[in-house]
C-alpha cells in the first residue's frame, strides 16, 4: 500500500509537541510492516544543517495561493529507510518555530496546495491513502475530494484525517476562501467549512476525509460532547460512523532506560540503578539527597490544559507533605513565574527547569518516583507512557488517553500501573497524591507497581495494525 503521511512537524527534524513523535513513529512502524509510506512536511528554518545538507532538490513548481502563483521547491531525503519530502518556500517557512504567526492561514493554505501539487514529482508514487494530521493539513481532504479527484496521481486516493488536539482548529476569516484557498463561495456553508463567521481548517478535514481518527478511544467519545467538543461536537456526532479512536504508542528504541545515553542505565533486573538516577537528579535539581522522600515530577507544557491550576491551588498543601517536586517545561508566563517563585522560596522542596531539554527530561523520567499529569483534557498523552517505561508511576486525571493507558492501583488485587482521580478538583488530586505517597512507604508494594509499569507496553507496531485496517477498509470501499 502507498501511504502519503502529511504533517506540519516530525521528529527528529522539528518538534513542538507529541504530533512530531507520532509523525515519524507511525510511518516507521508502517514501513517496518512493508508498506510504502512517505512523509511530507514544510522545510522550516530551524531544521538542522545535519538534515538540510543531505536534502536533494527534486523539482520546482508554482503553487496557487488565491490569485497568486508562489514558488515551491520540493526537497527530499531518506531517513531510517523512509522517504521524507520537504516543501520549501523561504517567505512562508524561513522563520523561527512552526506556528504562531499572523499569516498562518496563508502559510498552511499554501502548504496544503503544495502537497497536492508535489505528488506528480514523486517517483512512481500514486498514493492509495493520504493521511493528514491536525488543522494545518485540513484542506488536503477537501482538495482531494473536490479539486484534484480527476488527476491521475489521485485516481485511487482516499483520505484519513487524524485529530491530535481539537482545541487548535485553524480558524481564520471568511476572506481566506477566495483570497488564499482558491475555492468557491459555496464552501462557506454550515455543512462545509464555515465556522461561525469564519472558516475552520479542522472542520474541512472532518467533513471531507473518508475516515477520521483521533489519538485515544476515550478522546473519540469525549469530543462528541459539548464539554470537550470545542464547538464541533455536533458535527463529530454526525460523523461518528467514520470516527475511530486509536491510542498512540511510543518508540521504545528512543525511550528505553536500558539504553538511554543520558542516565545510568537500568531495567527490570537492575532496578537498583533507578535509585542512583534519583540521587543524581536530586543533586542536579539542588534538592536534598534522600531516597526516602518521593520525587514528584511534571514534564509538561505550562498551560492550563495540563491541569496546572489544580497544582497552583494546592501547592502549599503539596509542599507540606514529605515530598520533593520537580517541574520541567515552558509555556505561559504566569505559570513559569509561579514555579520559579516557589522554587526560590522553597529550595529544599521544589525545583523548576523552565526550558525543554531532552537530556534533563531523561534524567527526570529516570530519577523521579511519580509523574503528575492532572490534565483538564488530554487527547492521548505520551509522558505517562514514557514515565512507565522508566518505572516512574503516573498520577493522572481520568480523561482522554490517560484513562486508556493508566490502570489505577488496586490494593486488594495488587493490579495497576499508576494512580488516578476522576473529578477536575484540586483536593481530589491532593487526596490521591497523599495516597500515592503512603504507598511509596511500602517498598514491596511500590516495587511491584514499578515493575507493572515497566511491563506495560504501547508498541507502535500494534497501533500500526489498527491504522492498516482502516486504510484497507477505505481503499476497498
């Protein structure tokens, strides 16, 4: 099967979040199963010279952006056996970062059209499936269904659209239809891409894709409700017959405490080295070295979605407990300032790393005892899976992928790989933290839970089979 994977970011080329991890790990798993899968993404300025120096220019061509014809260079390299194509236009993509610019509507209108124009330059590759991801690619299913369906390179193509986070929808003004997308005014209607007074790229993907997926089974149900649906819940209920939840996996070749180059390696039979990593982490964070004190960590974007208002509400109560808290991440200034203030006020209890650094992240996962993820909503979440691989027990709110991956400890059966609470309530969270800390004092119980977590696997090769099942269904239809 020929699969074109369309994404706005992919690790290791560039990453702002979990989308980048999925955007290489899933194609890699599909490639290992023998499928002809290729990735296409923008060529951003921040992609390192290590990659850009290896790119080959395949073609140059014009791309329609409204009434204009913009330059596009199609570049190419092979990484881990997978062909990766890069859409090159310095005006749109020679900028720091990926998103957050005033003209993002224009930039990704251009990208979606460039994807459609690029396929004819790919050697012997007419896709069976075009797999699009999040709002930045949402116009591709529309183009495929309405504009390019008679092109020979798309004669067999079906589309899959994956919602990684419904909150970010790519909503722009009505004028984008004619000025940038080059489609007719008839598309500005409730059953097409109209969203209130503007248009939504996310809605376009949902309406026109042959299949919609999202990144966990629980999130697929949640987004059909008003609370989680971000104004699209009615549409998603209408499209529920073609909506499927597939929980993400993680790449264990890059999330393995037995091989991680940043830590003292350990596994199920060498767990004593996890204690060594804890001591090293406490030293790195400037906290008192004490193996009897559980280290609670947060490795997260510092934004409201991650449940940080629950933490700020009861931070004094947490710090009164016999625990240490380590926070790693960046985000909203208010949260950054909050954690830096408490780290300076309680230097023996809390440490903050207001940055994102892969080496420090590895040390935090390896050296912590509990990973706190009290998310308001969480489409899937990867941190809890990584934490389990490192024998760090996740403590989560039961939402989205956190519900699907974390089994709360049952003291009567001994089952479980973490802890959880249901209501979005600071004191409910605090009660479960207190319970987890009490469990930590029972070393036999805690060691069993750590081993349960490390044995829990979320392999991409399993999830790839679910995607292949969907691909085959729509191609056969």
